[in-house]
C-alpha cells in the first residue's frame, strides 16, 4: 500500500470567495482521500464563522449588479460556461475519480447529467417572462413579474459532487441570484474547479462562492440572516 505523505506537505483545498481562493483564518482542516489508493492526498479547509460571513458578504455584495444585468448578458455567460465545461469535462472526471472513487465512465456520465441542467439554464430568459391579463374582472388587469431572491445557499452530498451542485447553481444564477455552495468535505475539489471555470466564462466575482466545511459551516449557512 502506498505510504501517506506527511499532512504538512499535502495540498490544501481552500474556499472560493469573491472570485479567488480563500484559505481562511480558522486553521481547521479535514483529510481528503483517494479511495482507490486508500491514502490521504489532500486537506480541505473547514470554515468557521469568519469564512461563512465572508462568503455570504461576497454573494450579498454581488447580488444587486448581477440582478440588474440583462438576461441576455447572463445568458451569454452561461453559454460560455457550457462550452468550457463540455470541452474540459475530462479534467473534471479525473477529479471526481481521484476523490470519490467512481470510475471515469461513471464520472463522465455524472457530468453529462449536470451539463443537461446547464443547457436548460441557458434558455432561462424565456422562463423568466412575466404575464399580463386584461379585464380579469371589471376594471381589473393582472400582471406578474419574476424576480430573484438574493443569496442562495446550496448544500450538496458526497455521492455526486458535480451533478448535484449543477442541478442547482446554474438555475439559481441564471435567475439572477448569487450563490454560496457548501459541497461535501469528502470530495471538495470539483466545486472549486467549477467555480474557477465559471469565472473563466466571465461570471463576475462574488456571484458564485464555495464554502468548505462540516456541521459548523452547514449550520452557519442555514442560519445566516442574509441567505
């Protein structure tokens, strides 16, 4: 069996806040293993209250400008993200295999399912149209508008570290919301990879943030007044 490197030499998976890596100040970490080898290959930073507040603050600050951006421009960024993801999905599949343990073919299938939701999100401007009805009653017209909620918190499980987050964040972002994603600490790197790719596609800083952690991060995100 391969020897486990000293934890002091292992790379650390950091948070992704406001368009860049954030190590944080708490100092707590958790091990990340390669299931095929049975050895620890990385550490992941675990968020405390300071990191939780920083991620939510970044999303909260980015919300007004993202909400006010035209649907056409948001759609263009989503199209760019879709093209990058499709072209580089092999990289993501390797990350899934190295941390989750599923074989490459299963990892590729998971990514394909997530891509389907990204493609749905590219057509979201049509679904965001409001409605208007005249004379529903005497002298009464009715109209409806669809508006974003604000900062959306997403907590995803370990078993599908790419597909399940992609069920949620493309739709939330297409609708004009900003996001703080808390993936499983068992296989955290896929979320950071997706966040970096979205930035490469043109997503403004703060719209998509990744917060790593355990129960403390989950509780802090769920109970935060700005989420």
